C-alpha cells in the first residue's frame, strides 16, 4: 500500500504565499517523477509543476516565476511554494507520484486526496 498525503492548502489573499506539501508513505521501493496538478471548478485537471528524481523541473507557463517545486528524496516528500498568488490559482491541488513498490517493479501513478487553495480578498 502506498499513500500520498497533502497538506498546506487554505485561503490566501491575492499576492500572498502558500506552501503545499505531499508526503508519500508505504511499501515504496523508489519514486520517479513527483508532480502537482490542479483542477478548478468546471475545468480540466492541469499539470502545474513536475520534478524528476534527478531534479529536472517543468512548470506550466501560467505559474513560471511565481511557483517553485522541490522535493526531499530522503523524506519522499514534494513541495510547492506558491508566491504572488492570483485568484485564477484557485483550485484543488493534487499530488501525483510515479512509484515502484517493494512488491512490484511496475511503475504506477498514485494520487493524493487533494487540498483546496482559494485565493480571495
């Protein structure tokens, strides 16, 4: 069993900052990419930021220069530092990780339960 648990969401004013965390636990052998997605009401889920085990990073254009993704491989945890947030950043944010367990060499995608981020004055 593998679990991804997110934390750090909440209400923040425009221009403010928020830090999301996602910790993976369970029968983990190794973790490849760890990503953050978001889904706003009435919209499709979109990839916000991704980081590989080697540290390669990608962002969606709308968050470049404002959001920073990082990971602590020793803790199996990925972070999303959100600065200069805008109302359009309002969404449920989901953590995703590609994980191989100690029982199988097959990589599988695992998802967190989601954490709500609301940007409003």
